[in-house]
């Protein structure tokens, strides 16, 4: 029989994420195996003010159900987030029997009600009907940062670097030359780089 897959090492997120995120020039954040945001850099804080989230830790799917995301994507909201949620469903399927997983689902259901349940169940149905050899990497999700002075399109993608611990690194990549140029201008005016942690 095949040897069992090595279990990810349990590492304090501050030990590895601090130096990693502090040296990334693009907005980046780290999620745990259940999708809770554990750490992020100054660029993410500038864009999304995650430290102001009223009930930490913030779950990665919560940004998708935020009213501002709804208004931004309009009628295309559900189709725009469907692939991302499907990939997240696949990514966490191995954990579905754990009590932490159940708590995550109940928390999201309490906060977002039938809207979350409907989208989650559709993702589950697509996964069940798909080829089981599908990749477990999260596809990119288009997001828009907008303020009174600029508009920047990002593609949020999972890092190609596999971490040997139960965390994933996600990075905002400016989408297109104009967005890249605007991001460079925004980055030049940001506060000095620092790393934020959910606790």
C-alpha cells in the first residue's frame, strides 16, 4: 500500500507568516485549512481594513457575502463567486467530519442565512457530479478596489508555493497594466509595511 501522506507540521502562524508577508510587495494574506484569515500584510489592510472586522477571525468566504461585494458584482454576483466557492468546498472536503468544520458551516449559515446555504449546496452538487481528479487549487477571483482617487482590479490567487503546514498563502495580483500602474502609485503612498494577525 501507499505510504500515508505526511501530516502538515503545526507551526505558529506568527513565526512563518510574519517574515513572509512583511517582504511581499503585493497584498497578501494567509488562511488556515478551514479558510479563516490568520495574517495579512499592510497592503491588504490598506485595501480592505481587515483589522476592523467586528467578529474575528474573518472567514475568507465572508468577503464574498459582504454587501459591498454584492453591489459591485450586481446580478453577476452568484456566477462570479461560484467557482471560488466550489474550489473552497473541494479544498476543505477532507475536513468535513471535524467539529471545527461543522462550526464553520453553522457560523456562516447564521450570518448569511439561506443565501449562503443555497450557494454552498450548489457547490457541493457540482463537486459531487464532477471528476474526482479535479485540482484542489483555488482559481483566481476578480476583485475591485475603489476609492475616490483610484480603481484597481485584482486577481486573488493561491501562491504556487506549497506550504508544509496547514496554511495557504493568497496574493492579490493587479489585473492588467493600468491596474498594476495604479497599484504601484497606491503602494508608494502606503504606511510602512507591517503584518497583522487575527489574534
